[in-house]
C-alpha cells in the first residue's frame, strides 16, 4: 500500500519533469528538470528492489551525464533563442499519441504471468554472477562495452580538440 | 488502481518514452534533443527493471547496466559533436546545420 502511494508520487514527478524538459523554453531549467526526472527514476528502482541499479543511476545519470549536459549548455550559449519547437510540432504530437495508445493497449491487453513476488534481496551479487558466470554470462559484451566507452572518450577528445 | 503491478510500470515507461520521442522529433535545440534521447533510454531501463522484478530474472538489470554504458558513451560523443558544430557554425539549431542536406 505504501509502495503504491510512493509509486504514484514518483510517477507524477517523473512525468511532470519530463514534460517540463520538452515544453520549457529555457534550456537550463530543462536540464535541471531532467536531473529531477533521473532522481525520480532512481526512486523507482529502489521500490522495484534494484538497489545496485539505483546507486548506479544516481552515480552515472545524476552525477556524470547531467554535469556533461550542463557543461554542453554553458559552452553553447543560446539563451536568447531558448529551445523552440520545429515544424514537426503538431505532426509529431499526433504520431507520438498514436504510438502511446498502441503501446498502452498492448501492455494492458497482454496476460502477463506474474507469480508471487519474492521479497527484494540485495542484487549486487546476483548481477555480478549474471555478468561474469562462465556458462551463461555476459563476459564478451562486458569487454565490448568497455572498449566502446574507451573509443567514445578518445573520439570525443579528438572531435573537440582545437586544430 | 491502488495495487501497483507490472502494467503500471510498463505504462509509465511507455508514457516517458513517448514524451522523449516527441521532444526528439519536435524540438530544434540539439542539446534538448540529446536530453530527450536520455529520457527515452531511461524509460527503457524502467521497463527492463520492472520485468526483472516481476518475472524474477536478474538479466533485465544486467541489460539496464549495458543501456547505461551506451548512454554514457552516446552523451560524450554527442556533446563533442555539438560543441564542434557550435564552434564552426555558431548555432545549435538543427534546422541550420544543413551542410549534408541537398
């Protein structure tokens, strides 16, 4: 019961903040609302019993990605223009609304076979086993992800370097 | 209504994804478009973690970690591109970056 109330509060905060990101003209306020939305999603992870992911969400999204985005806003001063809508404003709204109705109908129409929920346990060890176990693990994707990160960081440095 | 189940999380995820998609399609400031892509990736993460909780499989959370990795790489490269374009053309409006358009 308490979890339901927390879910609804978090849902309202997340959706409201995301709408603010899209609808506000001020880029800086949009970024701050985006951080609020990330924090709300970390709260959702907590009530879903994903403790490790909640911590990672705060570290990576609230800590790192938000700072990168704020730096990007400050390095590209466009305060006088803000973030206007383009020509696709109304066509995109129609298409996205149709997509939303379709997804929601698919979600509510599918008979999910949800069993009795187990009590949440610490997930860090389970995630580590799932990532690194030798039979059904994700060792190769893990290594590829680390190479991808390295390549992305080196590429970012090369792109922004002054000639 | 008050008993929150898997459908509620999936619906919230769909709403968030559609908000992000709308922003990515309709906005003209490229930094805002990058933020909207982040919202879409987060929406996918919500449904992955909800599936992981309600179906009792930890693999969903493992996938969410990979999604976060890709999101971090995407933001780093995306902002580098934005800053580079801003330096050369003095704008972050996607309508005015039309060098490869014909």
